[in-house]
């Protein structure tokens, strides 16, 4: 097999949102395909009508696309392939490698009970395997419904897993399982094998909770005479309480992380390192860098724990690395959705927005933090932090702020260097520490006690606005003391 023949897939079912486990599998399959110059395909497994919600398909695709995992070719939908599965089920039946099962639910439950009592696989082989041809014909003439079961031969099933190495299971522990229901529709395992074969999938890379399915699917591959793909079963992603990440337990979906202000690059980066390692101490990578180094040799077999605090740290790093103009395109909608200013206002002050982002981006952890930490750059309601104003808006600071205004007004150029020099001079004249001036000045101009460097803040706001805000603060101190 040449590298560019590699074909992998992600195959979500539309039964819920894309949680981090599914997202991680999409990322790993995408990187594997791109590393080898192969194809990354998408299949929607929507044959289970009761569990599938067709309205969830677009959100699933949107989540995969948002992560940056652009797929190749057309999306395959299992619900459109029912007749194809029936053909292959019939082929297995006619080949003698499958058989009709006429058992009722009550009969099957009796067999399961007997199997539990005897500590043996209850459906290997089930009673219908031993029916004569005449008995089968009689039941068919009587209109009895049947499922199709796959006959599992004696022996052992072994395959080489690119993550788990050699994996084996005794066939006596594998039941003669159903491959087609009584209405003729295929069950999951048959549909997956048929699709992977017809899509030309060369590597099936998925979670290790599918290992049991893999043994069953290998028997279907053999029954149909198909070549086996290469299997790789990655470790599960666990919650901090060591339970498997699950939408049932309320774990967040990709869409929620997006809405909360996480960058796709950060989630991509963090998830990639859960179950795969570059074998270095480095943690922050771009997608391109991952594509260059991503191979099956670096898969880990141990389950990984998803730590949202760690993800936040990754997000902070990726925000700090991203150019301001790219962040601006992501952040501007958050500002006008929060009614800070209109969309038009930001579009006509794009350079200013980029400058604000540049001074803030080293401090924020999520995109939403830009709004929380930087709204005073675009509007100011003259509300001051309660704790800070009690400490810094005191009568004796009125004189300091008035002296500062006088010095600022004399500046011909309102630059970082000049504003810093003014505060230095004032501190020397008053024989006080610069912090005694800096803290009330910051509070007066921003309303909060922390933020970017004061001189960057002042220069961005511009001289007229800074002076106006300090005057308002002086009035506030006089009125409230």
C-alpha cells in the first residue's frame, strides 16, 4: 500500500452533539490522512431511526469543520444505503456463512438464561443453526419472521492493532450475532463493514471501546471475502472522576467550547495530545506541524483524562500566538453582540480594535475575556470597581489627579514614553511611589484595578478621553467623600 492510498473516516451517529471523544477521533483520523497524503472521509451512521435525530447532522458537520478537519469527497449516509446492506446480508446467507434465526424474544431470553447458568455464550450456536432445510422451508411457508445471524467458526480470532499490538479472542466467546433484522435492515456491524469496504477505507482508527465490535467485524469481512483494513484502537478520554466522557453525563460538546470562546486550534492541539504524543516536552503545535509529525508510532494505549483547566492554558497560549487582525475578526462580533458598540462602529475603527486586542491578548484565556476585560476601550459608564474605589478614590488623591491632568494637557505628543515620564516626574515632585499615582489613574480611566500596562492603556484611549475620564473621577471623589 502506498502512502497516498491511505483512506480513513470519522463516522458519527446523529444521536447527540460532538463531544471531545468524537472530536479527538476526527482530529486523529484527519492528521493521519494528511500526513500520508491520503483522504479523510465522513460517514453519517443514521440507520438507527429511534436514536437518530436528523436535525443534528448539520451541527455535527459544523463542529468537525470548525475544528479544521475538512473532509474529502461526498458525505456517505447509511440511511441511503439500505438496499446495499440487504444485498450483502443475502450474500452471506446464501454462502452458508449465515443462517436464518426464527427465535422469538422469549426463546432467546430462555437461551440467555441457560447460558448464564452454564457460564457459556448463549447464542453460540443458537437453536436455529441446527434446523434442517425442511424445517426452514416450513417456517418460511408459515410466514414466520427471521433475522440473519452470522455463523462463528471454532478457533481464535487475532489481528494486529497499530495501537494495542496483537489482540486475540477465542471464538467461543463470540456469539452467532445478528447481521440483519427481521425487516431486512442491517445492524451496525454489517453496515460498517460494507461501508468501509466500498469506501476503500484502509485504516479504521477509533476508540478502544470498539474492540469487541472489531472481532465481530473481522468475521463479517471474512464471510464476504473482503480484505481487512488496518485497525487502531485509541485510548478513551476520561473525565477527572475516571468515567468515560459522555454526553449522558453532561460533558460539553464542541459547540459549547466554541461558544465559550475557545479557539479551534487550541482544542485541536489539546485533544491531539490525549492518546498521542510527539515524544518531546513541547506541547503547543500548529495544525501544520502536527501533520508533519503525526504517525501511528506515537499512539498511546493508556486512557487519558480530559482536564478543562489544561485546555484553558492551551487556549491562552494559542490566543497569544494569533495575529491581532485574525483575533479581531473573531472578537468583533462578541463586542457588538454585547451591545458595546454597533457592528458599523467596529468596522470603521478596525485598526483601533486590533490595537486594543494586541495589548489585551497576553492576558486573556478565552475570546470572551476580551469583552469582559476591554469594554472600557469602546464605551465607559463611569462605574468603578467597588473595592478599588474605596482604596484609591480618596480625597488626598484629588490633588494628584489634578496635577496629572495639568501635566498631560501640556504634552504635545501623547506617547508611551511621554506619559510614563509625566508620572515619573510627578512621583518625584510629590516624593511618593509611582504606584500611588498609577492605581487611581488606572481606575479613573478604565474603572477596574487591573489590565494591560497603564501607558499602553492611556495612549490607546488618547489624550482627550484620558483627561475627560480623570476629571469625571475627580468629580466622583468629591461627591462621594
